[in-house]
């Protein structure tokens, strides 16, 4: 089964094509995987600006689709010039009425390329930034209409979980899933494929969002997570130098529930930063140590809650997903903790390039919902879409 995935939930324009099949586990052959990043656009703002992200998606979707189809050599695409019937053009204008630039590029593309041999179109419908989601959804609806290919709506959180099936043939259940990124921090009990219960989630800032804000306080570039991880490693290597007295909280680490809260950690960093002299604020020793302490505070909370949930629900596996799951210290420390406290439990991480947003995971999630095919009229964006 060939599936084309479309992902525009935040600031990356992603399209991928996979060949999916099940035999002795699941096998997903990645035929193409194209990601157009918007990091340079949002750097000066210190975070994602939704209207700018939406406009970039409008500009990127058609070129990214063309690249994806050309790279997927096993997909037959007949190339010939053809005119679109007026009735179809009117429908396209309705579907993409809020995306005039995308409509123009889409009509040009459709005039050159006929329908490829794709069985399903899978598109992220939520959760995410609403303007960005709608751009991807409308693009998928237009493709579904013009190519007469059924659509499958995909939950972005579920897709992050399924990203692990790129390098693992199957899951074992029950499993505890920790999905942690710039926009989401959730602990989920996964009873089987497609069966979930949200155990806890962030009450304010997500873990990745917190790190982005801390990076901004310290004068570091966006996105904050990778640069904080890099500088934290430098601090570890230079640990023989004089340490600065920094004390940061571990919010809700001992609470009885599985919820998270990282806003207070960000505020603690801000207060510490403001009380320092300008000279200290600019010292690399202070910046490096603050990165180390802030990252460790986040890791401590994530691991504590995940281990607690795994024990309480007698889970056989821990599955990580989301951008922050690429953090090497999080992976090392949670692996060590699991070996010490739950030695029989399996721990699974996605490949680094599939921790962040991508359309391969969208296409894989689409495979698991292939029976939930919808017409293009039925699919809508849901910014607050829940997994359970």
C-alpha cells in the first residue's frame, strides 16, 4: 500500500511517500521524505510566528510535493500538459479560497502532472497551530478532490509514537508513551495499536517550549533545545572549573498525578539571570552551567513521571517521541534508570531524524487508520485534537 503523508502542524513543511505492508511485523519502505524547514524565518522572533509559518507552507507545499514525487522512483507519475475543467477549477477555488498563492501554484502543478499511483493521502489534522494545520489540510483536500484518492486524518501525537516503527518492526503492550516536544508534553498509556489513555500532560509550557524560552533569556538562538544540549555538554567537559551557585526547581516532580508544569522552571531561570551582574550574565561559565542545570531539571521530571507510570501500569515498554526525545542525555539517563528499576522493560527511541516533525510518521499513522478513509469534504483541522 502506497501512502502519501502531509505534515504542516507547525513550522516544517513535510511530504513523504511510503510503501507500507505487514508481514512478521510492520515494514515501511520510505520512498521519499522531504522536509522544508522554517528555522531561519522564525529565529529573530525566538519562536514560531503562526502567520509567517502559514505563508511559508503556502509557498512550500507544491515544490515539496514535486520533489517528493520525483524522488519516489517507484511511483509512476505521468507527465503531460492538460487543462482543468471549469467545474473542477471552481471547486478548487472553493477549497483553496483562503490560500490564493497556493491555488495558483497548485493549478500549475496539476496542469503538468497526472494522478500518481497512491492508495491513500494521510494529513495531520491536529493538534497544532490552526493556521498551519488548515493550509496542509486544504492542500490535501484539493489533492484528494482532483486525484480522487481517499483521505485519512492523522493525530500528530499518535504520529510521533508511530515514528518508532521506522526502526522497530512492532510494539509490545501495554506501553507508556512519553511524547515531548516544543508544543506537547504528554504521558500516554498505549494498550494496543490505536488504543490510548492520556495519563498526564503539561498544564502550561511544554518541555521544548520551556527550553526555547530559557534560551531566549540567555541570549541564545532558536530553537533552544539543541543549543542548550550542546552547551550543557560543554559544561560537563569543563566541570573542573569553579561552579556557580544555581538552584532550579523540579516542578511537580513529587505530585501524585502524571501532569507536568515547566512555566515555573522558566521563571526561576529568569529570576536567577536578573539577579546576576551584567558581567556574570555574559560569562560563558554561567551560560554553560545554566544550560546544564535547566536541561537536567527537565530531564529529572520527565524520567521520574515516566518511571512512575511504567511501574504503576505494569507496562512492558516505554516509547519516546517528539523533538525533545532526540536529546542524548534524556535517552542515556532514562535507559540507565529503566535498567536499574525496571530491568525487564523495553525502551524505544525514534531515529534522530524522525524525532522532529516529518511526514513519514504521518504516513505510517495513516496506514493504521486505512479503514477510516474519508472524502475530502469530511476532513477538517482541529488545533486542540485529543488522542483519547
